[in-house]
C-alpha cells in the first residue's frame, strides 16, 4: 500500500534529524519515511527510495569536498598569489628611477608628512625665482650606442644558453629577450626633449600662473619676466614650453592666443650661473678623479667601489634566476634600459621585470649615491661653485624689495626670474638651501664637516634622486610682502614694518628648511643670515681656481706607455691647458 508524504508530514517523522530535513527540502524521502514505508509492506518502493537517498547523499558529500577546493583554486589563479606577494604587487618601479623619474610620478610620491606654513591673508607675492631642470628627454647618442651593443650582447648570451642549457632552463628565459632590439636603434642623435618633457614644462607654467596670478597679470616685457636657459637645446626647449604655458592667452598667435617671448642663453664657457659645473676647474678635476679613479687623492668614497659588489651580487642572482651568464656591465646596461623604458615608454614588464623590488631599491640607491657624491653633499665644491646662482637669486629679491619700497622707477620692477638648466644645476642649488638632509646634518654643512652617505635600503632616507632632481624638478623661491602685524615679524633691531618672507617650494610642494627652523615660510632677513651668508665666504674664483696638488706621476696606478711618455715629453715643450694624457674626459650630463 502506497502512502504519500508531504514535507510537513515528514518533518514530524521520528527521528527528526538534520539529514531528514535536507531530504525534505530537496523533496527526497527521508530515512524516517522509508522505514515507515517498509513497516507497511511495500519493500520494493522502499528499496527504490533508499537507493535514491543514498545516491543523493553521495553526490552532496562529493560536492562538499570538491567545491571548496575549486573555489580556492579560482581565488589563487585570479590573484596570482603563488607568483608575487601583495607588497610586490604594490611596487611601482617608475617611482624608483632616481633622476630619470618623470615629474608626474615624482610628485605623486609625496607623503604629505610635512604641514606647510599658514600664510597670512594679508601677505602677497611680489617676486618669483625658479630654478628648474629640463623635462624628460631621450637617451643621449652615447647611451643609444650602448643599447645597440646590449642587443648584440644578449644574442651572444642566448646562443650560449641554447648550446649549454636544457629545455627547462630555456623556459626560464623571458620571451622578450629573444630577438630584442633597442627602441632607439638606428638613431644618430639623442638627448632632445621629448613630448612628455614638453608637456611637463607647459603644464608647470600653467600651474605657476594659476597659483600666482598677481605676478603674471602684467603685460609681458623681457625685463619684467626674465627667462634664461643654458645653450643645451633640451634646456632652452624646456624654457619655451614653460613660457607657452605661463603666457598662454596673453597674445594673438594661433588658436591658443600665444605670444612670443625671449629666452636668454650665455656661452657655455662663461656661464657661471647655470653651467658652473662646466666653468669650475676645481670641480672638473675632482669630478674626473672620483668618476674614473685616475687619482686617489680625494677623501670622498669611490662610487664605483660601492656599486661594484652590489652589481656583482645582482648579476649572480639574475644568472641563477634566468640561466644566463650576466656580468656586472650587463646589469648596469639593463638597469639603464629599465629606467628608459619605464620613464619614457611606460614599459615596466621587460627590463625592469628582470629585477625584483629589493634589487630595484638597491640599484636606485647606487644611482642616488652617485648623485650625492658627484653633484650633491658628497664634496663641498659640488655646491659651493653654485654660489653665483644663489647670489643672483638673492639680488633679484633685494631689487624687488627696493621696487616695493619706492626706490625704483614705477613699472621697472621684475616680477619673475625663470631659469632652465640641468640636474647638475638643480642639485647643487638644492644643497645650498640645505634641503633633504638627515637630522643634524645642516649644522655639519655649516661647519663644513663631511656627511655620511645616505642610508642603504631598506632603511629610510631623505636623499632620493627621484625627489631631489627628477625630470623638470625645480626649486621655487617666492618673495612675499606681509603686513607688519604678522606673528614673528620683529627684526633683530626691534623695528616693525612691512615684512618680507621667502616661501620655498620644491617641485611645487612647500618644503622645510633646516636653516629656518624647519619652516617653509621664512623671514627674508633670517633666510639671508642663516642660509645664504654662510656660503658667501666661498667666492667662485677662490673655489674654482684652486691650485690643486697633482700627483707626481702623470699616470697613477699603471705605468705609462712609450707613446704616453713621448706625449709627455712634447707636452713639456708645447703645454696644453688642462692636459693630462692619462685622463679620458668623458662625462654624463643629466
């Protein structure tokens, strides 16, 4: 006899187990109901229902085991957890390219840890000084040839790997290496400002105009807005791009209502304001010593000796990782390629992908050390030779104050002095202001004591090339006139009057000055007394025309060849300026 069961009736069956409830929910007879049927004699129906129930429980159990495994597999494959950690996923190599960092990337890395000064509403800007580096540029001709040689070198490494390595080893080699050619292959020229660099300076000019409209509301005149650049094309092109941004809509040329403006350049041989590194004989001598190790008289750490063991270590790691016999020089060139690809082309998964984050951080540190030693705080001559630029900045401010005080004819005052040069200009000027120092180092600089090298990763450091002098990196010193009743405005003489303050911005961001009590908004007199005046005892001529004691041998560390001795003999009778037959005076200008 068949008995029909509903869900409600089954729930009332004994025993009322969780398994029974699952069966009822799926409209499958429960164990309780089957036993009830069996007691009424319909064994065939009972057995059939029993079989269905057992099959159902088996399928449910199988799904309970398989589903979590399947879900975990999908989660792992979607997040790539076996390949990289969350920290690696958040690592952006474009923020670790030292002085090859693009301006937009450099300004994104600001952590907001410094609280800028609140400028009184009654204060108004009356003059602006800008010292800027050129924008993002193409690799130089020399570097382009280096990348061409890298392509040949990679082919040799890959051929060697094919002959010696097994199939499994070849699979570890990144696919892009096979048949790689330089993106700049065949180019005979380089170093020019690229489109990204033009945009950096144009947008910078636009932002400066919008930020200080009071300074740029006057009609253009070359004496009101002085624009200066070095004779290097990428610097003058940067000045033009900036001028197009700052004077956009001020003229009648084209749809953008542009106007013409002048850019002044001085001869490389005599430019002591923007190319002092080219005219300072002391610096050029020291620079050659440190870079090429021809002389060992310098007390500064040897950059190459710091870099070499790290490059060897990374070469060993990459050789093991990719089964290619990389050398120290290979690492140097691949790191350069990484920086060019990431900064200029936004490609971060090829050359940069060869290195892990810790290796990138070490390579960045070696670049930062090189900038520190050769252009920054590493040697006092690096920034003391920039004193003429600092004097020019202060003199322009004093002229602006004289105009405000009525000591100059109306309409003749300068509103802005805008300079465009190189990292070799921006870095020393930044040092003269005492920026990016660690702890008590400002006092050490004032006492002309040597500084320690910036801390090695993973330790935190203030000195980073990506912050100090990225492409289009800049220092702005804005002179303000403030009412006499602002706080902290009493001069040492006790006289209270209209006060003048200097607001210092680095890459458009207010930055603390150790010489002004870690403030970014500093009284002009205090700025001169504590930051400027200590440097003025270093006259350019006294710094750059020092009589340096030359080593007795013309060719230290190695004996001179016969041809070199013959050259020395002729040199005694026909001396040449700065002649040293053992020095190859190459340089890598940024």
